[in-house]
C-alpha cells in the first residue's frame, strides 16, 4: 500500500484522505473528531453498565471459523503471519467475535454487558464509505432473550436520540446486505424476516446514505457455537450494537463541517 | 392451505417431533433455519407460479401457515 498514492480528499474543504486501498489519514481536526466520538461511545457503554475489554487486532482462524465467518464473507478476510507460524491469523473483521471466545465453555452468572473497541479490517471494494481499516466500538449483550432484546431496543432509542441531539439526519431500518450468496441467502432472508439486524444510516459525502451503526440480535447463533450457557445450562441469547467511528465522522463532516461537528459532539452527553 | 401445511409438517419439519398448526408462529423456537426458508420459498414459487422477490420475505407475510397461504395463493 502506498499511502502517498492517495486520491484527493473526498470531503470538500476537509482533510480526510482515503488511499486507493481504503486506508484513512485524517487531518488534525478530523483526528480530534474521531477521538471525541470514540470517547462518547465508550462513555455511553460504560454508563449502561458494560464491562470494558480490550482484544488483539488479529484473530485466530479458529474463532472466525467457529463463527462461520468464512461461509458468509469469504472475500473480506485479511490473513496475517504469526511470529511463530504456529497458527493462522486474520486481521479482525469485527471486535465482538473475541467476546464469544472469551466466554467460551462458560455459564453466565447473569445478564452480561461487554464493551470493546478495536481496529477492524474488511477487504471490501473500497469507496467513500467502505474503508479497509476502520475503528469499531461494540457493546455485546448476553443472557436471557428478553434482556438481549430490551438492550437492543434501548440502544436503538438511545443512539437515535443522540444523533438527533447532534443535529444528524439519520434513518433506522432493517439491514440490506447485498453480499450474501448461496445458502447465506437463506441466512439473509431469515435475518430479514425476524428483524434481527437493523442499521442506522446517515447521508455521507455523496449524499448517499451510509450505515453508521448496526443493532443485531444473534439469537443463539454464537452462544451455541461457543458453548455459552445460562445458569440452567441452556444456550444464552446474544446481541450487539456496533458503531463505525469513521462513518460517524464522515456523516458529521458532510452535514456540519469539522468545526461545528466537533463542537456538537464535544458538547453532547448521553441521552438515556 | 392444507397442501402447504402438509409440506411444512411432513417435509420441511420431517426431522422434528413437534408439528405446527395453521396459526403456529413458524419462526419461533428456531423451527425454520436458513436452508428451510429457501425450501419453503421454492415450494411457494412452484405452487404460485411466481417468483417471490426477497423484499416480500417479511414477517407480516410469513408469520404462520395461514398468513403465507393468504399472501401467496396457489395459481
């Protein structure tokens, strides 16, 4: 990758360079906006009672395999070499997979909330909203079905209110993922019919909506694969909410410009 | 509706002890997985003689056997 081989900034009047390989080099004000956004999502997660965790940027092939990642998105994974060459690793495509590995073969003591932030990598065709490398903050909820659904609904409302507070035009709707093929078309349709995945979108630089957050119910998909149970021994339910930090930055830059965006985010607070 | 009910209970859920009634919520309890939904749609497409676009595969049209029969009638 040649970072010098960057195309011109796609955000007029903003220092927000994205290379041909989908790598972002933001200017100082934009970097500050990214940091403030990260802080706000972290604060919201901690205020909601989530336990904070940190995970590696790389992830073992076995975890992705167990999560059926390669079946759904075989084209997105970026492999890396480990120093000992003893195992196969990939750059993490999402942070929450680490949480299921963390809890593998365990019984939850009760309803559980975890939050984590990490650099994520998806080798999608890069454009103004699909970066190869990006920052994702997630809140993962595990426990009884009712708890998981209530958390997911509460986060939808909390983030919609916060976006309105920032003066950001957003839309919450069932996710439309065009990349499913073969048997995964069945997964996509099941997801659609059960309302398992919602996305919050906001107009980006081009005026076209870009997803900035997703709200996901996994039912017992991950917990059955990672043997995470309730106290009675039956698989727990799980769900998560994920925030794409650079996407929020892009949407705010497009709608407010960097100085106004910074002011609004810095002055904002959790609207539970 | 009887043909659809027979297909679901005797074919789609052949590996399940539990059978469904016309008003049973089909998508509770993990009865229908990602392969079964595709087989159900293929069955409905053959019966109705019409392709079912993905955007019509929503809970309001697929909640129960009764709902499906009403929304995707045989030709």
